[in-house]
């Protein structure tokens, strides 16, 4: 089946190690990505991210870690995404001593109008989350 992907690149004026830690350590993820994070990064290991949506309750997304190359690459596969087999690939690249490029590829979105909402929401969501990550990095 043919699918669509979101590809984004973000540059952070922070060392690679700091960005990697903010994206992979649960105790840091809860400060910028989700309200509750479970599951430690290990290949084949499960993870879940939970957001408190206020009056609407909570939303939890579950998946597995497919690939981990420390300070280079992280691939996660959602197990319960309404749009199907959605994958998130994060690639980390050092850009000088004090700067990091984070390339995000969110893939697996099926073609068709009924899936447009999911890909548009994810694209906007990653733009917003990248700003949350930047704010977190600036504070810590």
C-alpha cells in the first residue's frame, strides 16, 4: 500500500547529547512532549505517551521501539494509531560543537481523504512539539 510521510528538520543551538537526552529520557519527555511517559528505550520495548486533555480526558498512544542507535537514530512504531502502521524516525546530527539538527520522518499515513486529518494534525503537532522542545532546552 502506498503511504504518505511528514518530513521535517529542526535545528537546535544545543549540543547533540542534550537534545538526545531530552528526546529519549522519560523524566525529560514529560516536561515538553507528554504528561505521562512509560517504557524505557530498548529495541522491542514498549512505550506509551499520555496527554491530559482536560475535560476530554486522557489520550494514550502505545508503541514499540524498533531501532536505537545512540546519539544518531531512534525509530518508534505505533501499535494503536487510528491511521494504521505509523512510524516515527528521528535522526540526530551534530552541527558544530554546540548545535544539533533533528530530522523527523513520520511515515505510514495511507492515501485518501479520510486520512488527511491525521497527517495534517501530525504535521501541525510536530511543529508545536518542536517549539516545546526548544523551550525546554532553553530552560535546562
